[in-house]
């Protein structure tokens, strides 16, 4: 009942704040008792504008009550922290905030993103649920993400609150005739951060990262029905999409454009679409089904849990990554003898792998059951996909040191021959898998077969080591991960979430190990 009232207030607030929602849509609770968007009883075709959100209705550093005090930042951790402060001051403003009708519909408790799992407010009834869950996540992709240099750390949030947010908020409310709706606290700031992390959109070059009413009511699916469309290139000073005083030109006369409350279904309505963000359907929507947005087409479960606090039952975007130093531990000792330092090896290897990646033989990798062609940035190349296949970069890195010989001159002199040898080895690898490869009329020589099998052993060792890390918390005689999950109480939701994630990663590693062991056994 409380959620239905919150939805009713939200919809009424949208009408009052120039947000139009297609009457074929309905906002209501889903099975998890969370706000969701559904189609009513009519079919909705693709390429239909379903929601118009006025740009002035978003909460951003530019629009909030502290807009003159917060320095606009458009990317990275500082943008998340700045928007958190912008949202938190409006939460504290309570019913006096012009966004109250929207804010009252947001979750009242912090979103359980792993960053906060060790905090007392997520470890109620002395269960240590979040803390135990974090222990299981330590050696997973989520654990690596939480400790990466680019991620927001708890100490970053604490430091920002103590040195920036709290002093600004105290000064702001000291100058007001009313007191904040709730006590200014670090836990309240955590709550606001969790909302920003899980719901914010990057909308344009003026507002930047923003809380976008109604757009955040659409839940996530990779098979999404709608997406948010915005014009990012606007004036960074005033937000104008057109010529403005900041361009040193006269402002274009917009007086003929409809400036009142909008209803684009009316044929005589002249709507200034440039003043709105749009939710547009990219697929047809059947009557009665939930309408999904996507928070990112390539998001893995590690990314979803770290930022949004949930995972999908099946996610084809899941990967397991290694960095260069981890992989080199499983390379032959020849690599250390030939390369004086890691950076030199990385530079030489990158030249080789990029050359191999451009080779026509990589076009045959979709037919491989063991290796796949991976397109990623240089910080995420060595990996397994959700099926347990090895990226072509990881395979090449493990094979490259075996193609270098101390008696063939310097490393620089060997780059060309090593690249050619890798191509031949990859052709043999595919042929041994049963892929029909041109120019392969005979089996590889013993020396080439030795390299191929050595790579297979390295892949098995690499995956086995990671699997041991994931399972190191299993107590002696406590069974496997599935038994631990079965024996974990239902109320330990975060621990169960973590265990489910570990089981998923362990399954990917098992698939890879089994496939390469079978390849090794056959050959």
C-alpha cells in the first residue's frame, strides 16, 4: 500500500514538473515489490517516444540547492561524489525540496552494493551477513573491481563527507529557517551514494551525471525495450543546445515553440523536443509485459553487483580476467631470461598480438571451441568468456615466450619470426580442434606440438590457481561451494549472493579446465 501511494505521488509530481508518460505505460510494483514500468493493454511498436523528461526536472550538481557551492565534475569518482552531495541535500530538504515527489519514491534503505557490505546497517541481528559475503568475494572479479585504482573506495566517500559535504550542509542549514528532514550523517550520505551509484545517468555536457526521474523506474535487462536519448553536446555554461550568449552570438528566438505542459499525442502541440530527454522504444512491447531499459549492453554480473547491487541469473557478458604479471607467472622461464623488465615484455608482446589479431586466421576463431576473438581495451585482454573460452590475446601471451629462443638474437630481432610462428601455431591449434584451415596439410611437427600442449598446460594451471583462490575459504571437510550455499540461512542474503557469484566464476573456470584437459588427453 505504501509503495502504491509513493507511485501515485511520483506520477502526480511528474505531471506538475513537465514529464510526460505515454498513457499506454503503467508505473507500479513488480514481484520484488519495487517500482517498475509495464505496458498496459496495447501493443507498442519500436521507435516510439514513450517518456519526455524536461531537462530542468533532473537532479544534478547544476540544479540542486547547493549548485553555487559544488564544483561541476563530469566523470570518474569525483562526479559520483558530487552528485551524491547534490542528491543528499535534497533528501535533507524533505518536503521543501522541489524534487520531494520524486525522492519519496526512491528506496528508503541503502542499495546493498558490496562497497557497503561491511557496514553495520547491512549486518543486522549480529549475522555479519555482509562481512561474510565480502570475504567470499575477495578473489572474484568483484573483489578485484572494488580494489582497483579507478574505483571509489569507502575512505574516498568518508573523506569527501568529512571535508566537503558535512561542512557545506551545516553551513547551508544554519542559514535556513527549517531544520533538515533527518540528521546529517555519514550513513545518510552512504544511502545517497548507493542511490547515485545504482540509478544515475550521464545526460549531457551541462548537467553531467544526474538523477533522472522516471528513466530510473525502468529496470535492467540486456534484452531491453527502451533506451534514454539525450543530446550531449550542449553549452557547458547554460545547457543550451542552440546558439547562446556564451557562443558570442544572439540567442535564437524560440518563442514559437510550445513552452507549456506537454502532450505530444495532440496533433496541434508544437513541442520543443530539444528541452527534453526521451525514453524511446527500440523493440516492440507486448501488452502486459514489463518494459526494460539497459544500464549498459556489455555489463557483466561483476559490474552489475558492484554498482547496482544485483546480478542476472544468466549473463553472457561475464568474464574472468588476469593482468600481465599474473599470466607471466605461468610462462616459461625463457621469458624472464630474455626480457630485462616487465614493461619491455609488454611492449614487445603488444606489437606481436596486435599483428596476430589482424591476421586472417583469427576470422576462424568463432569455429573454435577453446579460443575466441576478444575485443577489449588494453587493460582487459587476458580473460575467459562466460563459456570458458580463452581470449586470443591470452593464448598468444602464453605461447609467445615459447616462440622466443636465446640463440636467435635479441628480442627485437625475434619479433617478426615469433609473430609468424604464432600464426602457424594458431593454424595448427584450430586444425587439431577439427576446424578446416587452409594450407594445413599435415600435423604439426613435434616441436610445434610441444608448444601447443605447453600452452594447454599453462591455461589449465592458470585456471586451477584461480579456482583454488576462490575456494580457499572452504573449511576442511565442509564439502563444495554448492553445499555451503545450501547450508547458508535464507536470511543471509548477501552471503548467499556472494556464494552464488563465486559458484558462477568457478563454473567458468571448470569449463575451461575440462575443455583443455580433454584437448591435452586426445593429442
